[in-house]
C-alpha cells in the first residue's frame, strides 16, 4: 500500500507512527490516510475531465465507508455521492453535504424513505422496479412535485467475481432486465407518470472486477436501450450511471485495472456508441467506492494468544475479528498483513490469524506467512478502508473500534470508539 512506509523498525501510515497511534487510541483500531482518499478521487475526476467530451460526475459509493467526516472530504473535492436511502442519506445531510449531488439506491425503498428523499431534494432516485416507480409517482403527486428518476437496468453482463457481488446478470435481486423485457415495461410505465422525469439509466455489474471489457459492454447495452426508449417513448436519456466495482489490490495475486485507462476506455465506448446510435452524449456518472477508500486504510490488532497445534497449524488470536471485518466469513476475502514492529523481517512461519468471537469461522487471515509472532505484538491488516467499518457489528456485544484519520502525519478522530454504555442505550 502506497500510504504505508517503514522507518527503522517502525511502520508508518500517512506519515504517522502506527504503534504510537495504537498506544494512543487502543486496539482494534481502524486507521485511514486522508491524502490517499483525496488522491484517488482526483484520479477519477481528472481522467473523466481529460477523456470525456460531455459532462461527468464522480459519485462516491457511501456503502464502502460512511461517516460525516467522509462527506466533508467529498465536499472539499467537489464530487457527489451514491447512497442508500435512510441512514446513509441522513449522515450525508447531517454533514452539510449538497443533497442535489446525491443519487439514491436500494431495491426496496420504503414509502417513508421515498417521501424523505423527495422532501430533501436529492439529485435523483434510482428506481429499482415498477412497484417503486408506482410509489414514487404516488408520493410525488401528493407533494405536487416532479421526481427526478434513473431506472436501474440489468444489462445482462456477468462480471468474473464472487457470485454474491455479481449484479449485472438477469438472476440478480437488483434492477429490471433488458433481455427479458422487464426494463422496457418499466420505462413505458415511467413515461406515462406525470410526476416522474425519467432522466437517466443506471447499471452496476458487480464488485472487485479486474477486466475492462465487461464495463464497455455494459455501456453499449445501456446506450442501445436508451436508443430504444427514445424511439418508443420520445424520452432522451440525459444521464448514464455506469456504476462502480473496480477491483483493488488486496493481495499480491490481484492485478487491478489502471483507473486512467479504464476511464479512457469507458469514455471511448460511450462516445462511439452515441455516435453510432445518433444519441446526444449523456452526463456520465461513476460510482467508485472501494477503489477510493480501501487502500487508504489498515486495521491494527493486538495479539492475545498464540496456540501451536502440533502437526496441524499455528493459531494467532487477536483482539478483534469478524465483528470489525466480516469479509472473510462472508466472501472468503483475502488480505495481506504486516507486523507493526520490525515489519520488514523475513516471513518465517505460516499462521492462521483468528478473532475472539464465538464462531469457528471467525477468521481474518486463513494461512499467511509472517515473522515469528508473540503475545503482545501488533499486526496491521492492509486495505481495510472499504466495507470493514461499514459492515461491522456488535456481535457478542463487542463495541465497534474507532476510525482515526491521518493527514500529513497528524491524526484525528473520525468516528469514536463505542463504549459498553453505547451498547445498552437502546435497550428497553
């Protein structure tokens, strides 16, 4: 990870001493480098500005990591946000974020959420299905307003990734499929709704993707569908949201897409297909989340137990686990890790790093080569800036760790550590 460095025997993130931060804030501890976040945002913005002739907007995917400080960074950088209705939207609004730059997702928004979104004045609601279109029309009519809507479509593109994070194929809970006629029926319904302005299309083909062609194919299929909508209903699609899902380097085996080349290819695909189909260039929206924050973060743990089972394996138990990083138990996600003190020592043994929770599947690193580890050592798991805090839980009634941000070597709290009092405050 670019944000990590070694000076003498010590590990640093964003210029801050990791061991010193662990002593100051305790472990488990999420640490994120703000400069890395800003650098990644800038790469997307600069690439779109360089390679696309039309309008564009980067939408940070809030599900990757959501807190008020994150939205303050987004405001500084001038980008938008792709959020779920409810809590993610409330968090952005509480930070003072520009809600006209917010696009709302979700496959089952409640009527209360739709009403809230229309009252707030979000940039657009991404409608998942025809039932949601009906609710949006009804609520917007009651309020006497025109709802800005994108239709989420399934372009029939399968990404080569874990089946639980594939979303572009017909067998997905998200969106309406182009290939079986669902999407055109939904578009027809929207075209007849006086309180809906169908201004765009949205697709998302999956996550942690390392190939260019699926994205370019999705763009072509969506634009062909936009052409069909124009010919049938006289609606010109003005915005095309191509989702996110670009993979990042969790381990040495991962080979991420170059962001600039990816954006160049997407822009070329959109421009060439618009020319072929005689369509005006739409405003391109992109939803990178993981690739903006994942490599900015590490999680630091203290080793509490080392257990050698002769002829089987060596277990190293830490003071966190599946409640602060459930991704292995969910997706068998793999990570790299380093010992915080003397991080460049030779890796001499294979260990299984496990958490403290009452589950056999509470594994962080199933088999990883590390230097010899002792009780009391600190270890840092890399690339945990995305989907770790946001998926964390209070399983076994363990408080969530804090999130510490670092900028130019200086640290500050973004999210406080939960206390036992926090755990019981909502108990009746």
